[in-house]
C-alpha cells in the first residue's frame, strides 16, 4: 500500500498544472527569439543587396509575426468602430477602432483579442482554482477536527504541514500569476502592436473586398495593384516600400477630408488607414527593442515556476522514498517533451 496517497495525488496534480501554466511563457520567449533571428537575417540580406529596410514582404517581418502571435488576426476586426454610429469620445485614443480592453478576458460575451493574455490566463486558472480548493478543504478539515476534539497529534501534524505546503503555493502563485498577467497587458499597452496590426487589418479587409466605389475605394485598389499586382489577395504578401506608403498616406489625407470620412466596406467599419504615416516607425529598431524589453519583463518571471515545481518534485521524492535527483530528471524529461509538443501545436495553429 502506497503511503500518503493524498499527498502524492496533490503533488502530481500541482506538478502537471504548473507545467501547463508555464507553457505559454516558454512559447512567448521562443517566439521572441525566433523572430529576432529572422529580423537579423533580414537585415543581413538587406545590407548585402542594398535594399530599403521595409522592402520585404510583410509576412517576413518581426512586427507582423509577433503581432500575429499576440493577436488573432481573424477576430480583431470586432474592435473596429462602425461608421453608422461613429462618435469619438474624449477617452478614445483612435478614430478607426476602440481602445484595447486590458482589464477583462471576456468582453461583450466574447474573448478579448489579447491572445497571449487569454492563453496564459486560461492555462493558469486550473492551478489557481485547484490550490485554493485544496487549501479551503484543509482549513475545513482542521476546523471539524478541532470541533470534534480529536487528540491524535499525528493528524494535527499532517494538517499543519499540508496546509503550510498548499499555502506556500497559494501565496507564491497568486502573487506572481497576477503580476505576470499585468506584465502581459503592458506588452499590448506599451508597444505599438495594437496600432500596427489594426492598420494592417484595415488594408487586408479592403484588399479582400476590392470595392471600387466610391472613388476613394477605387484609388486605394489602384494603388495596391500598382505596387503588389493584380493577384494580390492578402496584406501579408505586400512589400511596403516608401513609394507605396507615400501614396497611401496621401489617400488617407483625402479620406479624412472627404464628407463620408471613411473607405467603404461591407460591414461599414470606419476605415481611414489611421496610422499609415507611422508605418515606418512601427517597424523601426526602437519599437522592436521596446517589444523585446516588454516580453523579457514577462519571461524573467519564469524562474518562479522552477520554485513552484521544486515543491511537488521534493514531496514526490519523499513519498516514493526515492532519490530527489532521479525524480527531478524524470520531471525534466516530461517538461521538455511538454514544451516541444506545445511548440509544435502552436506552429500548426
């Protein structure tokens, strides 16, 4: 008969849920490093060919790939304002789309567009809930034991040690879970990711719909075809060179001065190519460095997970009367396999 079966089950559950909660942070760091390497490769190739820094396909750039990881490009359209009921409030930062909601995971009955935030929140919630349930159950057990005047000192010691064990998880995980969530929202708020991806979504919608009426829409399509060809069907396949950006900026000014004030589309989104004048800035080294700093601000907290993982590994080694190193090596192998599987899953998505 295995001794301390409850402790073994609790430790295994905490271990598994801790690894699951850890995975989104590992992939965030992986995505950052991968896209930094792509960016370095692009810069080396551009320098050899004497190419202007934005003369590469959007889908091969750091900003496009990182922003598509941070946001779900297929659902961000729901943050556009509609032209039919357009009213710019004093608190609005943008005219074409609403301010990003950094406080809620679910907005108007749907998941927030902050994909990494949602991934980490939903990966960490099971562990958060389980450790609180275990802690509350232990407190209730202690209460009823005291109420029934049970004098078994062994049982009291068990309640004391197990409660301290779970409370340490609650204290560490709750504090850092909340802090990491806050730091993730700062990636969205303190970089230009939101403005950049919403601008590209505007262009993508207009390309896919190919409206040629009214005249401003026709001007837009003509400009895109001129620089990207007749068969262009997505913004990711465009090379945003200086000449294209200049023409789109002039069109943006015409749209702003027009009585209708937006480029027409099926859903009546208010599309004016807002921030097209900042496109080059969005892809600058300064913005990319800021991106990396904000992500590193999040991923540096991964050390906390190694502390959290230490507790269940140690308890399991004691319960199984096994060498701590042996258990740790087994866990590391499982951990590496989990990370590899998670990365493959994300790649397939």
